[in-house]
C-alpha cells in the first residue's frame, strides 16, 4: 500500500488529505514539486516501446564480453548503436530513483512516503506511469464541485485578474478558461483511468472531506498509527474577496461549461460514493450512465 499518491484538480482538498494522512499514519505526504517527474516518467513508454532499441540493443543484451570487444575492435556495423541495455532496466532504475528521492529525508518517526501533485494527469500520463512503477501504491484523487472550485482557482492563482481595470477584466476571461480546462481535463483523465483500470484509484469528493478520519483512512486502506487529530482547521482557504463584476463575468463564462462540468462532477461523485459505501441516487446514476454512453 506504499507509497501514497494524492492527485487532484487544485483547490480541491488535496492539502487537507495530505495533512490528515501524515498526522494519522506512518506515511509522510510531501507537498507539490512542480511535476518535475513528468518527462522522466514519459521516457519509460518511449524506452520500452522503441522498435529501434529492440532492433539494435535489447536483442543483444546477453552478448558475451568478447563479442562486444570484437565488435569494437573490428568496427562492426553494430558499433554506432552498441549498447548493453535491458528493456526493464530503466523502469527499475526510475523506481529506485523516485523512492530514494522521497524516502531519504523523511522526518524522524515516519517510515513511509508519499506526495501530492495536481499537475499529474494534466496533459500527461504521469499517474498511470507512477502506478505502473509502484503497483501496490495507494492512489487518491480529490475534487470539489466545479463552480466553487474554479472560482477558488481564480481568486488564489489569478489575483491580478481581479483588479478593477479593463486590462485585468480581459485577463479574467483567459484565467477562467485556463482554470476551467484544468478542472475538466483532470476529471476526464481520472474518470477514464478508473474506468479502464478498475478501482485502482480512490475518489474523494468534497462531501467526504468532513467524514470521520477513521472512515477516510479505512476507505483508503491506510492503517492509523498515530493519535487521530480531533479537528484539522481549514487548509489554504484562499482569498474571499470577489468583485461584483467578476461574479457576473464568471457566471456568464461558466454557463457555457456548466453542463459538461455538472456531468463530470456527477460521475465523480458516484465513484466516490462507491468507494465510501454511500447511497447513490437514481438521478446521479442516470446522469453517469448517460455520460458514459
């Protein structure tokens, strides 16, 4: 069940889950790291599926030393591509590297590691690659109702777009579209991943964040090894100011995405309900079935 990966849309409760797990278990969940692993993880697919490497390297991995030296000495046609590479070698080395990087500086008292990162799944296959490298890992996807989430994104990440002048009002529209696309892209990615891979990733919707800590940990399959905090205060609440013109503009922009967002959120909520054993409404089920078809 280790490590633990916490994915999310941003402004979604992922930091709350980070704190909850860290303070209740022996697993220390590190914060975000700008998604720097993405190109490393992407290289795994390129390396493993390379027809050129299959033809020039993988098939010769068991060549004897004297054969390699002979190729080098006589200048054989193989020389320019001479490598002793194994198809599985890179996967093994990357897994060791990731584990070493996040395990090496754990605080005293914590024996396992994890991290949260909202950039994975956003136009990349990093979550799938991580779960392929660490098949026994616990994976979590957190998300909240779209309208409030996108508003929170704009308030927190696009503060200059909220200043009261014409240039900032134009910027507001661009900021909205960036945030809305991020939310939609990530919901779609994790719904499709879960559909294709089964229940390999736990969905934690906003209504589950206030569930008892014991219930959340049990649902995630994480053993409680510490005194569970009675209450965790709100994490990263973000700015609350929202100019009237911004609210009007937001409502107009969101109206064009509302159907798609509502459909995705309904599907995500149903998956979260399944994980937490909650009762699913027939309306929600019909919405999700229609979205899938």
